[in-house]
């Protein structure tokens, strides 16, 4: 049985800059239905970012994809030094695991790899991907691949076990572009080394918590690390994890 409610708070750190932001995630499950919300904030002298996401869907009983979204909404604003403020929002509608529509439309340019209809079947939005990740087999949480579509780019996230540290599983993470990107660009192009994800099983809650992720980039290392996780089970039993 999955938790009825999970609240997770993370800090974002970047090399010599120290703490630069926060990420908060909340999942609510009632029967088969789930609602996920998240917000991210980055504050530095040269860059400011605010983002909010919401996903709604159902938990699937079996199969490779453990969550099946019905909608995903993403809104953000960002301001870089000496550049104009950028505001953007989108909604992805799904129908039985396949992308039905993206509004407003954001056509790809001629240099982008085209996205085919087949590539948009059995995919997850980014938030539903986080939930699917947490529903992994606690004995081998690194043994999975997530098919993600963010409204423009289609990519896979592949996980592989690197080592164990006590109860934690340390996974390597590889971003594999599929379509919707410009060759040589995108998130995968700025990674400079191996991404490491620490997965921490919570047996009493039947989930595996993404505890931290370290991303080496061409300009420094970004780290997302859990500060606290509060879990409420359907019977109202509560479990708290602290760093």
C-alpha cells in the first residue's frame, strides 16, 4: 500500500556558491488516483528562477510504467543578468499513457530532431517520473528506465547500480535524448561526468526516496539533497526522515 501523502523538501547547492535554492515535492494518493505538486526556486546574483508543476493521474497495477498521467502543468519565470525576464507555461494532456495535446503549441525548429507519434506512447511527464522512480523495487531501485516527455523533448532516464552504502543504493543516471532536441544541445550536453543518485528505501512505507542527486556540469557541480521527508500512510501512521 502506497503512502497517502508524502512531503519532501530539498536544498540546492552549487560548488563554491553554496546553497542557491530549494525544491519541494508533494504526492497525494487516494485509491488509484494521484496528485503531484512541486515548486523550485533558484536565487543567485546573476540568475533567478521560479517554477511550479502539477501532475494528475492513476497508479498502474503492473508493467514497466508504474504511473499513468492524465495531465501535467508547468509554469516558470526566469531572469538572467542583462537579459529579459522569461515567462512560460504549458499543459500536457494524456490519454491512456499517450500524449494527446500540448497547449499552447510550441513547434520545433528545423534543427530539432522530430518527435514521432510512436515516441509519445507510454510516456511520463517529469513529476510522474519522480513518483514512478519512488515506486521501484526496494531491492533493486537502480534497475529501471523512465520514458519522459516534458512538452517539447522526449528522452529516457536510465539508472544503473554503482554501489551500496548501508541501506542506500547509489545509482548512475544517464540522460538519453530521443527526439525534440537539437543535436549536441539540451540537458545532457552540459553534464561533465557521471550523475549520481542516492536512493533510500523506506520499507514501512513501500517506497524508495530519492535522497540526493549530484550533477557534475561544465561550470561546476550541482547537488540536490533532502532536508526532510514526511510520510503519512492511509492508516495515518507517520514516518519522518531527516538529513
